[in-house]
C-alpha cells in the first residue's frame, strides 16, 4: 500500500538523519480530527545523553501516519480510530497495530459532530459500529 510505504520511508529517513534508535507514533482520530503522540529513543554518545524523548518526531513524518488511516478505510467497516506505528534501527521495518473500535482521547474531547463526520467519511455497518459511536449520534 502506497501510504504505508510513504510512512515507512519517511520514518527510516528521519531516524537515520536524527540518529534515532527506535520510534513510535500513536494516532487517535475521529472524523477529520486526529491527535498524535510520538516517542523517539536517541543514541547515547559522547555529546548526547540517550533516552526517550516525547513528541519530537517532525510533522513531515507524522502526517503520513494520519494519511494511512484514510488509505485503509473499508466500506462498511470504517476507518481505524487508533493506530500505532513503530520502527527500530535494527531492520527499519515498520510495525503497525490498528484498532477500529477504540474510543479516541482527544484534546478537546471529540463531539457528536465529530462522530457524525466520521460515519459520513467512513461509513460503518451497524455491527461494525462501536457503542461509543452509536451513543454519540
């Protein structure tokens, strides 16, 4: 899938240039809204203390992660509402995990309008619609 390849390439390119050992991007979304958290493990070295750093992954790497959601939407099944992408420098392979029923935690919180937009953009069959979406209609 082209969107996943674009994300994988962006992650690997950034990791190499920023000397990152491992990274993760978590996307939570509903409708046109998305919240993103990222973490990166930097190498330790002579001039640098190693450790995890939060939300340092640049926009040009994060945006392709959000686009994967659109590319993966399924008619009647909707789009995932939580996706986690990880990569490490051992093999630069993108690992992903998706949840189509997760109730997203956004700031500010999602609204009934966001849920209505989600179902308009990514229609779901009744059996594929989680309770939190049904209750927000």
